[in-house]
């Protein structure tokens, strides 16, 4: 096979996680090779569709605060590098019962100093957002930094920017199997990243350090699995 397949890290799947991983590795100078059974930006993965919600007010736990701030930084960096608009922070409203678990948690996190939100009771919500009808007992919580991500362009931007930084991405290349080498890795830097909710189709839970068998029985790096 004439194509050079050697790399420090192999990434299987180049959608939400895989494309961003490739971008982050490549911009740090790590040699990465990606395998994607379709092409970045396809509509057959979890990432398919035009947009995904982005929120800074996150009721799922205070530990997400720093991650979300970092995420905004990275989205803005990717926008600059790819010259593509990806994250639109137009603000977002969450509507629910004041005593409900979701709103309650948002308020707890605000009290902890974490999340910049504004709370509107039913009357104030009607004045500011008359197209949203609140029921008795409900409030509207405004997260000014919420918005949406253009997810398919985001995946394409990350994959192409990774390639510009020197990563190799094999499109329309499905990985069927990830093999153990059966003994300690000679090169501890070489790893195998697996992306996607259905990763079991190609990689049972074996952890890093495997190698990839492409359809037809070839390994991703001939010789790596000896
Ligand atoms: C309806 C819906 C709404 C959502 N809303 C939001 C939201 O508002 N905000 C939010 O943050 N998240 C949201 N999510 C979750 C988010 O979209 C997913 O968590 C995310 O896309 C998962 O990314 P992933 O890279 O793990 O998987 P995927 O995006 O599915 O990527 C897996 C990739 O691996 C490739 N692949 C799989 N097997 C192989 C193989 N054997 N060989 C080569 N390539 C392979 C696939 O083709 C695919 O490109 C939503 C998800 C859904 C379904």
C-alpha cells in the first residue's frame, strides 16, 4: 500500500469527538491518522443535523463550568483557524416550574456563583418574551451565553483544519476490528482513539494501545501488531 499509514495516534470515527481530537492532536504537533467510514459532516452519526444546543447554565453539575468556558474558547479558536462561523451565542430560555428539579438546580448553581442567569417570573416573562406563555408556578430562566452550534460545519472545519496541521484522514474507510498486540507497546506514544456511541462494532473495551484492521485484513500500520 503506497499510502503512509504510520502515526502516533489512530482515531476511529471523525465526527463530533474524533474530528475535534484530530484537530487538537495535529495542532500540538502529534502525528494523527483518522479513519471515517463516511466523510466528515455526514448525516448518519449522532452529530447529524444542522444545529445542537449550547448552554452555559447547565443543571447537570457545577463541574461543567470550566469545561464549558474552555469549550467556548476552543470553538472561537476553531472559527478563526477555519474561517467558519460555528457558535452562535444568541441567548437561550429555559422554562419550567420554580420548584421543579431542573430550574431548582440552575438556581442552586447560580447561588454558588457559577452560572450567569436571569430569572423572570410569569409576568416579567410575558413582558419580555410575549410569545412564550408560562403557566402558573413557572418561571423563565435566561442564559445569555446559550445558543447553538452549527454541528455539521463544525465537524468539517475540525477535520479539515486537522489536515491543514498535518493529520491524515482516510474518508470512506471503515475499521472492522481493533487488535490487541498481546504484549507491551514498544512505542508508548502510539494509541488508538475510538469515537462514536456504537464503537463496540469495531473496538471492544480494550483500552488504548490496539491497532486497527481495515477491511481486507490489513492493519492500519503494517508491522505495528507483531
Ligand atoms: C437528537 C440528538 C440531539 C442532541 N442534542 C444535543 C445538544 O443539543 N447538545 C449537545 O451538546 N449534544 C447533543 N446531542 C449529543 C451529541 O450530538 C452527541 O453526543 C455527539 O454527536 C456524539 O459524538 P461522537 O463523536 O461520540 O459520535 P458520532 O457523532 O456518532 O460519531 C461517530 C463517528 O464514527 C464513525 N464510525 C463509526 N464506526 C466506525 C468504524 N467502524 N470505522 C470508521 N468510522 C466509524 C461514524 O461514521 C461517525 O462519523 C444530541 C444527539 C442527538 C442524537
